[in-house]
């Protein structure tokens, strides 16, 4: 449904095509390269990195697959109109010219998410309002009726993106954010976003070729994402069929079923012979992790332990440690610096060169108290918090001795 323009005018309708078309996958800051790699592995063409997004080209089958399988995508968007607008009236007129009746019906509901930057359109809400007015006015003129607005569960979710005088309209094929996997039945005080957790695991380079351990696992997001990866379970396996593209006029049920069946046949195909386990001192939050794992039918694949992380014995064999300790934001710790110092001390005393640690935190001062020299620091956002994903390579004895 790509609309082209000549001399600033929309020149073609939205007749569905079986050919390839451009798409945009939204993600979180710092995960763009990971998402690009995921899309390339699925056969995406012309992959380009954007701020918090990746653009690519593919067909409808790839759109379905990206929605079902991408672990680091928040939404898959399909651009369908681009034009220039230098004021509110031009925006209204250009939107009005689009043949919206080819996209949605009068009995459908829709909503508009708007993002604006530059000096022309300074209020995103007002730009969305003008766009909405143009859509409903066209329907009123042609049909005497208009589709309704639904900000909660709209049939069609449009994204309006304006930068200076460049306007792009995109159709959100995902609907609800793809971080909502569907497996979370119980939530802790500060659960990490599922997309961020999956991205961190991939940034850490885990290839399901060693043990995986989270010493402060909370309600189990890292553990579940790791177990899904090890079992080759698609990212949206537990979500069901709750995707916006199913309401599109061009939706192909047979193609969608074919994509799901193909991906689901891969479940359990990896010969994974390692352990995934987590620990937490809070028995209540650990019970939440257990409930989530049971819902996902992964409770036999993940071991949970209750106790202080310093009391747990090191995992046997080569192990990747990934954890999200308290930052002092939503989970209050009496002495955060002391807790991080203890964490680093435990790593130094009890864990050797067979272990590698990746830790995310927004408390940069507390991170200094770990007492280990970071090998990597990757900027990430956890919600609105500026964080660092830090890698620590562990060695038997001192770093100097290990290099001797």
C-alpha cells in the first residue's frame, strides 16, 4: 500500500500488492544493530539502521514473520504515504487526498500516534488532530458516515511522523507493543522490558552454547527469554493471534498460518545441553517467576533458587551471567554502593575465568564500587532511565597474573 507523489501530490491509490515494499521496525535505543541482524537472518533486504528503528524491504510473508519472531522489535510499521506540508492546511489537504476507503471501512475504528520535530509542526497532538479531521471528513463526504476513534483497541493504528516539512504516514501492523509477549502472568516491582531483556542477551553474545545464570532474577524475564531462545520458541508464541495486520483488508490467512506452522516446527530443534537457572532473595518475587515459567511451560527447563546471591555456589562449567540488579529507583536498597561492592567481591572470590558477567544499571556511581574493570560499556535505555550494559571478564586471580 505505498503511495507515491509527484509535485507534492499523491498520485496512486492503496491497491494491495504482492510485491516487496519498505517497512520500519521500531526498537529501543542501543538495540538497532541486533534487530538489523534478526531481520537480515529472516531474509530482509536493504536493511538500514535508523535512530531506535531499522528500515528494510520485504513482502507480506516477511511482515508476518517479523511480527511473530523478532525478539528485539517493538512494532513493525508499513509506510504508505509520504509528502511535504508547510502548514496545517497543507497537511490536512494532503491527508484528505489519500484514498482512505481503500484501507479501512466506515465501521472500523482507528487511532493516530504522532511524532513531530522541527519548527513547522511543534505540537504532535494538533498534527494528529488535523490528520484525523481529514480522514473523517473524506468519509463523511463520500459515504455520509465516518469511522470512529478508539485509543485503546483500534482496528487500525496509524503512525504520523513529521520532520520539518516531510510527512510520513505508516500503518502499525503489530497493534499492541511486541514487548508484551503474553507469558507474564505475575509481575515484580521492577520487571525489565522483554524486548530489552532479549536484546541484552543477544548483545552479550549468548549462542545457547553454555550455561545461563541470573543471580538476581526477579520475576524471571531474562530466564524466560533465554529459555525461549534455547528452545527456539518464537518471540510471540504466547501472544496468540492478537496482531493488527489480521484486520487489514489485504490479510492472507493462509499465508499467516503457513508462517506460524513453519516457525513452530523449529521449536525444540536445538540440542541444548546446558543449564538455565536463576536466584533471588525475595521468595515472593521468585514465586512470580515460577508462575510465569509454568504458564510458558518452561518450568522444567529453568531452575530457581531462593537465597542471597553471595551464598550460591558458582555454576558448574562455562557460564554467561546476565543480571539487572536494583538501581535504587523502584527497588530501594539501604546502601546501594555496598550492595554493588559485595556483588563485585562475590564475582572475584567465587567465579573464575569460565564465567562472563553482563550487568545493566542506571547508577553509574554504584557501578564503580563493583571493583572490576569493565571490558565493554553499552548505552541503553530502561524505560526513561539512562543505563549502561557493562561486561566484566572474570579471571582466576588477578588480570595481570592471567596474562602472564
